[in-house]
C-alpha cells in the first residue's frame, strides 16, 4: 500500500488526479533534483581538484625543503673540512 501513500502525496502536491499531468510533473521534479545533484557533484569534483593541486604544491615544497636540508648538510661538511684544514695549518700538522 506504499503506492497509495505516494498517490496521496502526489495529489497534495499537484492538486490533481490526472495521471499524465501528475507523472509529467513528477518526472520534471525528479529531473530537476537530478540536475541539482549533478551540479553538487560537479562542485565537489572541482573542490577535489583544487585540493589535489594544493597537495601537489605542498609535496613540491617538501621536496625543495629536503633538497635544502641536504645542501645544508653538505655545506656543513665542507665547512668542517675547511676548519680542519685551517687547524692543521695552524698546528703545522703534516697532511
């Protein structure tokens, strides 16, 4: 008897028992809901794309920081070697 409740709901919404008219209006309403849902899905897709682009930029920044850290370590090593060389020069230690 679910269909009876649906008929009553359609009668209240459209104020008619003309089945063709009721069906047309029902289908139009369903199509409008589908379009609304499609727009929401499209908006969600655009937001996901934006988040993905932000994530890509973040990953690139992390890679840049990682390269900078390895460069910093290399520069520290070079500075340490230079300090060692200077210490050897000052102490007249043979190489």
